[in-house]
C-alpha cells in the first residue's frame, strides 16, 4: 500500500469547516517539506477564508509598508475604503448564505477590475473592502473610484435571488513627505495572500510608518461615514474640513455599534398619570445610552447618528425587545402598568413587522393588551393604506395603537382618518402654549373630536400645575411630563 504524506488544513468558514489537503509526498527533502508547510500555513493566516482576498492582518502590514515607500520615494498614496450599503439588510432578509455569495462575487469583480501596478485589494470584514493604490494622487482618485464603482455596483445573482448593490466609498490621500533616491514606487509586495509584506525591524521608522498608516485608515473611515451621511451610493475624499463634528459622529457610531453587546443601552420609563385621580397607570419606554465616559445620554443625542450610519434598525429592535421583556416581568411580579413602546420608521415599513412582534411577544410571554405601539407622524411614511392594514392586524392581535406628537404636522387629521388609532398623544407644543386663548380653543376641539371617535388622549410635556389643571378640566384622559414624573429606571418606577 502506498503511503502519502501531506498537510491537512482546517479553515473555519461561518458555521462549517473547509478541509484542504496538500499532497507533499513528492517533496522528499524534510527541510523543503517543512518550509512548504510553513508557507501554506502562512497563506491560511493572511487570506480571508470567504473571498480568498488578503485579510486585515495582511492589509495592516501592507499599508504600513506602502506609507513608508510613499514617504521614501516621493510618490502619492491613496486608500479607498468600500462598504456595501445596507449589507446587513441582505443578510437579515435573505440569510447569511446570500450575503456570503454576494461578497465572493463582489471580491472577484473588484480583483478582476483592479489589476494595474500599485493596486491591491483586501477585505477587512463584513461588507467592507479596501483598495491600496500606490502612485495615485488627487488627480487620479476620481477615475479610480469610478472604476471601483463600475466594477462592483449593480445587480448580483445569488442563487435564485437577484439583488441590487450600491456602494459607499471613503478616500484618503497621503502626499509624500520626502524622497530617498533610488526608491522604486508603485509596487505592493505580498499582493498574493501568503507572501508577507515586509515586517521591518520594529524600529522608530517602522513605528512612524505604522502610525501614519493608522491615521490614513482613520481618515478614509471618516470620509466613508461622510459619504453615507450625504445619502450613500457615492464617494467622498477626506479633507481637514470634515473636522471634529464628523470625527465625533464617527466615534459615536463606532461606540454605538458595540453598545448593545456591552450592555450600555438601557430603558428609562416615564410615568403616565390618569388626570381624574392622579394615579400612575402607564409608562413610556424611553431609550438611553449609559456611555462609559459621557454618562447617561438621551436618545435625541445619538439616534440621529444611528440613522445616518444605518444602525437605527438594530437599536430600535433592541429597544422594542427590552420593553416587551420589562412589561412581561412587571406583570409576573403583580404590577400591571400599561406600556407604551415607540416604533421606528424602519420597523413600520417592514413587511415582517407582524411576525417579528408576534415572535417577541411569544418569547417573553407578553400580554399584548397591556402594550400600546407608539408611532409619531415623522416616521409614518407615505403609504397610508399599507401601514393602516399592518397596524389593523396588530390591533386585532391585542396591541393598541398610539399616535404620538399629534398636531405637530399638517397631516395629523388625515392620518387620524386612515389609521386604527386608540390613543392620541397631543404634541407638547400645545401644552407649552396652553396659556394662549387660541391654543386652548384648538385643544378643546381636538379633545372633543377624540371623544367622538372613542380615542383616549394624553397630554405630553406637562411641567406646571396650571397646565395639568387645564387639561384635566378640558377632559383629557392622561398626562405625562416632568411635573408628574421624570424618566427613571424600571426598578425605580416600580420597586420590587
């Protein structure tokens, strides 16, 4: 029986392991065989296991070396960071297998398009790829970005599915600081995974190049976030004008991505009082971020950043599940406040809204009759018929529907006519100006209309006794605001 010798490589890829066998029987020399095995293992360590592109480890060393050559040779350097817009939605809607197919195809297209000298492509993770472009300066990057977009953006066949991909790019440029005669620019060593970029000697020059490379990547990330903020499906070149506001948004976005996993997101609950007797009968869930440095951050300070960076669906989903869990926990302990839970625009627009809410309610043993799904006019969208049907289904399943900030916009009455609303929460602008005769007339008319429709009413933002007394006298059912109770953690609102 013939005995074969070789090396077995086990490469983890998501939920499976790819096993590769390399036959080394014909490599007779033991030292040559050892070197061959080392090269194979090194290739495994430097390649992205899904796409076959160089991975982050390779890229980190390659960018450091490219910066060093740029400074030494006097040639420019460009770094492009690419991110697939709404890549998470592809995974969530069609499954991770579809997302993997998309990345493999995208990597192949990009590699085939960028074959010129000085160009290298790597994958950092998720839907994020990078292009290192030595010898490319300010006059070249627009054409290069167009080449990248032309290669990657468009339709992809993922098995039986077809999806359209849009791309955002952030570009950072490094102008040379000087030149050393005899240095040859434009060649990226180790372009094939397994061939390691130069490791250097770890001295001051290496440390300086590594620091400059990290700075360049940070600038490209800032430019990428700015491209997404401006509407996505575009590229943006870093400039000093981006400045501190963009950097702060970027830092906030980076920290926010990890906030849920670190247990930093939390809910505070604002009591809702029945005006007839002053009893606390309900509470609204309000999202907060317990930031490790900035302390407790209100939703209004970080949700706009979450929306800009495409993180709002994840954050909103966390808040809804946390609210459902708390409502169920209160009921198990013998407390039964009615709970108001805010829905984001992405949740209202989703065709899976009903199934997701049903899944969460079942998972936590929630009594839906004790929960109002709260939506504000600014997130309602334009398809009132489809939204009305989805909300009617939720209402039939036991939830009640609350329309927040009522009266703040010009279409409030139109929404009231089409949507199956159980509760109207009057916009705080009415409460703040209730001392004016005209406001009092409008408020009384709204309250009368609500009574005729069989809709309960809540006055928001009540901060003075005069405001509370007016709404009680006018026939408003409930009120909330700092006079009646500030938002507090669940254990403070209802101890035990």
